C-alpha cells in the first residue's frame, strides 16, 4: 500500500468518526462501559477460579462426620444413590436420612438398607399439627440426630462422583473454618433445555465459588456443602427464614459465612451429580424458589449480584439497539466479538474444570441463549405464585 492510499484510508476513518451522531456516541459508549463491567467480574473474580491450583483430595480420613439427607418420596432415588453414600472411603462416619412424610415406600427402603449398614440412621417426620411442614424442619431434625460436629449435606437424588467425596469434604484442621462449599453439576442429557439448565447451573457455581475465593461468600448449594453443627444451633438454625420454602442452603451461608471461615472444594472427585429438571414448568418452579430466597440476601450481596444482571441485560439491549443504526452496526459487532474473545480464555477452561467439557465449544451460543432464557424465565416466574418443597 502506497503513502497516498494509506492517507486516504486514515482520512476515511476520521470522516467516519466525525460523522457519528451524538446518539451513536452514547450507544457505543454505553456499550463499552457495560463490557468493562462484565470484564471486571470475568477477569477479577472468575479468572481466579479458572486458574486456581486445585489441591489433591486427602488420602487419610480425619475426624468423624455425619452426612445429612432429606428424603420426601425418594424411594427409587434412594435405591440408586444411597449405597454410594454409605460406602464412602472414609474411616468413621454416619449417614442420617430424614424420611419427611413420604408415602411411596421410602421408609421401607430405608429399613432394608439399615439391616445392611449399621452406620445408617433413620429419622422419620410424620404428619401432625405440631410439625412445621417443609424441608427446613426435616433438615433440623436430621441435624439434631447427628452424632458428629461436622455435617456434610446432599440430597436423595444426588450421586457423588467418587468414593473419595467425603475425604474432600471432611472437616479441615483449621478450627476457624465453619463452611466448605462444594460443587454439584447436573447430568448432561440431550436437548436444548437440559443444555441451558446445565449452563445456568455452571454460571451460578462459577459465581458463588469465585466470590468465596475472594473472601466474599454469599451462597452455597445444599446438594454439596458442609458446616459445623455447633454453628447451626449457635445461630438458631433456620429461624430467620423459616417462613419461606427455600434458603436452607444459600440463606444460611449468606448469613453466617465470612472472609475467614469459608473454603471451597472443586476437585473432580468431590463433585456430586444430579438429574436436571426435564420440563420447563418444573425448572420454573425451582427457580421461583431460588428467587424468593435471593430477596433475603445481605444488601451488599444483592447490590453486587444485581449489578451483574443489570449490566448483562444492558449490554445485550444496547447491542441490539446498535443494530438499528448503520453507523454503529459494525463497531457494536466488533465490541461483541471482543467480549466473546476475551471471555473465551476463561469460561471454556472453567467448563472443563467443572465437568462440562462438551459444552465449551458451544460457549458463545449458549451465552446468548442463556441470557434470553433467563429474561423469559424471570418474566414468567412472576406469575408462578405457589412454590413448595416436593
């Protein structure tokens, strides 16, 4: 290219910049600002989890512990999953299963298992006016029945990735640690809905695990977490949020985790797998319960999480807005491409780390579809009034 041609190209670019209207500058400027906010969370929080050096699971069992499981009409799931809990590679532990008002034969299944496993303890909650209906009451009964200080929680429809699950979730030697936040992925089945559910679960996990690494823990999932029994009773259990059906996991962590007392565990041997919802309606009801709990988070957590959602929404809204103006179309597409390019250095790595290796090639598409899915889900969930556990 000769000097004359180069000058012509530069002059053309300058003319293009000058021709941009005030509206175009505002749209593109706002789009860039939203991108910077997104990248702040990606690079400052999520990148640390992506490149975290994961310690191996301990080979030696520590202090005795108790696994607590709530089961309401879970006869079939218990037949499939309970042996994996009872046969963990751990020296001294018990499994407490709370049969919460089941009518599908759950109690009979548990009695059969109790004949084979002496370390299985059954707690039965029956219908009656003196009982508070819901998972939190059942969990409280299970915690009261636990013989040990360190409690590991999961659900009846969950399956540990290995027999070393409890070795990774055992009580740390550091007495200051009250919580271990684990990870629980969904089993990836065929179908777009399942892919979106898995991808949404992945991003939720990336967020709470990354924030915990930055000493800003705000939630955990009851399918795979652990804490001290004394912490539970010292803080009156779930009394502060007994009036809502959810929050036995995330609200308890939100209220009592701090920068000194919480660790995470993401080693692949400690993952706990579970089946995703198979219909949009069932998934919608599940998310509605989660939305209800989120309203009771500490203000600082609600503020930061709201910023994430708002700026993600604004990024895509502004991107779409830029498509309607010829002068902003290509710059906006360039900004979007830059966003995807930078995040492709982080999230595919996290997808591999968190057991969703096959989804990494679909990251750019799923990122867009997830945004649409969550916006639609949020709107529709407004009209779902009644939610309950099982």
